[in-house]
C-alpha cells in the first residue's frame, strides 16, 4: 500500500519530528509512506472571514495540485466521520482488498481545508470533535495508521 500524507505547513518542534520519524520507521514494514509538506499561508490574528477563505483557497490549490486522479483521498476534518481504531483498520483493509492501494490523507493548515479540497475528498475522517494543532494531527494520523496495520495483522498493540 502506498500512503501519502499531504500536510500544510512544516513541523517545527523537534519532539514532533522525532515522533514522525519513529512512526515512519515502524510503518515501513507494512506500507510505503511519504509525507509531503506544502507551504502554508501566513494569517494575521485579526484576519477577516474573506481573507481566511482566500488563504484556505491558496493552500487548497497546492493540495489539489499534489493529488493524482487515481488517488483515494481522505480529508481529515473536524466534521468528518469518526470511528474506533478497529473500524479504521477495517476500512484500510477494505481499501487494500479492493485494490485501492494509493491513499492520500490530507491535513490542512491552521484554518482547515478549502471547500474545493473537501469536494475532491472521497471521504472525510475526524479523530475527534476537539481541535488539535495541525502539526500534532500528523503524529496522531501516523500512529493510528500503524495501529491499524497491527490490528489487521493480528499483532499485539495497546488497546
């Protein structure tokens, strides 16, 4: 399976970089994983709704340009579908069994994803109704993908 993570913005904190490297290493047994960092747009604290929408659209254009037609796209969005780790593993297993071997997970910037990206997405997933920093979501996503493969292979992992 080929898994791409399109992430707006660069990881800045060393502890997050270390966590990402660790899960990339662990996942290498199960899948080819690549992380593509896309430039984020600067947003003033007092930016109005119009400016915020424009920023999401610019970031969205970068995201869409990195997606191929054959990719199965999963947008991580707070209003997406939420499910257990076991159900996530089941979903990934179905993708593999159905020959959908090119998965692209999309993590937006601090303002979220543009409407165009959400429309392109085949699915929208949510890890929680809580708001997480988009940099931390990258680590959470990698951990959950790793957990899913462990579940699919009937290998032990913390419950």
